């Protein structure tokens, strides 16, 4: 951000009066340009214990696998955004069971919210942003070819919860993305120790 | 938004190639400027059945009562943002019990997330954005002087749930803000019919 979107004046970064942190402020008209985290939302859609996944046709992470998800848009609810993304990326219609995970990614200013749902029918397939779409059981999932850590953690929790027979809402932070080995810290903190990815590739 | 924040070129509103809705696009450098909903978060902090509320010292709704809440910032989690706002507006420290409500406000591009918590101590008071801070029981709450419909609905649900002895996570849309009489539609839809504000001012 270099210029004011209202008057095209040059921006400076300073702490405005009455605020506690630096903001982009216009030197010409004085407007403050706030930046806030964005919501990413999608669905973990199940059919008989298998999960609907998409192989990405676009960057970032083209060619890797993900759950259908994307940025929430103005004018819609989080549920509507999750259903829209699932329709766009996997051409699938889902009955939503509820909100399942909320992961903060403070390093990149994102809040991920994934819903649990069941596929309404078997009429699905790749949308323009997907190379292919498929249903995977736990042992079939391409664990080494997942696009995002948020997706890996959501899948791990879901298969774990499925064995236990209930799906509590989970909240946590994904930290250390810069290190290449991001870690999920579930809230409350103690919970995280019980979550281990099953060793399937022995 | 009239000018490109990257090159100060003039913006136009058009549907970019491969997208399905109008965006602000720079005529000079071609950059797309996305706009997304913002997250507002805060705490319903309890002490022995009474709830900590703030009377607003700032616009909008100066002089009216609210729960401590505000916009989530870059670099923090939703919980951290809720705790920060509670500290800033009510000088209070809270032990968070969990996420309680998620309300979509599609008319104004906001997602409200309120946490339940308990006050850690009785050392609280107005921060710079509050005229006063007080603990209210259900019959003491200034129901006719609440700042936001999100706050009214969160309080109504909480006192209702408190009578039942459990606090399920609630998700819903607040619609019709333009009409002056916003309505909460809880998800799934059927739930909303059971929620009625108690008639306390008879």
C-alpha cells in the first residue's frame, strides 16, 4: 500500500492519535487505511466415511490436494461462502452439519473456518479451479501431497474424531509457517498433545 | 475506493477474466483490489450471573451499552483479539470458556464472534473508549439502550441458555439492518423460533 485509495495522496505508516499501533495514513486527506484478517472457509464433505478432495488447478500449490475452500466475500455468510466454494471447486452440494474447525493463521492474517457436511448426491466433479476431484478414505488420502497445513490438520482431527464417534468444535492457531514446519496449537493448549497424525505409510 | 493503492492509477469496477463478480481493478497496472468481510470479536464476561458491559464513549452509538468487542487485527488470533478488546474497553481480564456466537452481518460485511468467559478478578473499569463499565443481571441490563443488535441477541441467548444450564455454540445471520428492525435468523433455521426476548419491562 503506497497511495490513498480515496484521493491518490501518498501514504505514510504512523500511529494515529488515540490508536496504539501503526496504520497506513494518507498525508494528503488524513484517511486511515485499516488492514484486517480475511476469512477462508470451506467444507469437509463426507460420503460413507470418505472425504471429497480437489487437486488444485491454480497457484498457489497447483497440483496439490485440498478441501474445497476459499475467501469469504462481501454480502454472504460464512456458511454461504463455504457452500459456494464447494460448488465452485468440486461441483458438489453439501448438507452442513456444523462448524468444525477455526484455525488462526496470524503470520498471514487469515482465519480458516471449516464446516463438516455430507454430500447430498454423487453428482460432483472438477470446477475450473480443480484438476480433479475424488473421494478418499483415510488410507487413500495423499498425505504427502496436501496443499495447506490447515487442510492436513482438519483431516487428521476429523478421522481421529470419527473413530471416537463425535466431532467437537476445534479452535487453534497455526504458527511457524515461515519455518516450513507449521505447528497447530489447539485451544485450550492442553488438547494439542492428544492429536497425532496416524502413521499410515509404514 | 477510487485509486489504486499500488500505483495511484484510476480504478474501475468490472468482472475480471476468470472471476464471477465485479471487482475494483486498476486501469493503469491491472491490479485487482479485493474487499472482504471483517471479523469483530469480544467477550461476554460473567461474574456470578452478571455480565460486564461498557457504555460507549465513541461513535457510533456513543452513550449506548455494549459488550467489549472490536475489529480483529493482523497478527493476532480471534481469542487474542477478544481478550485485547476486553482489556482495552473494560480494563478486565477474562478466562475464556469458549466461542459462543458467530453472527454474520452480510449487509455491512462483518462476522461477529463472541466468546463466553468469567472475570478473573474485580479489578475492571472504563478504558478510553468507554464512559462507564458495570456488571448487570438480566433485569438490570439497559435493554432499551443497547448499541448493537448483535449484542442484544448474544445477551438474550446467554440468559436463556443460563436458565437451561448449557451454552451451545450458536451461529446465525442478522438481516434487515436497513429496515431499522434487524432480525436474527439462527442456523439451522428452525432454532430461531424458540428464542424470544424475555418481557422484563412490563
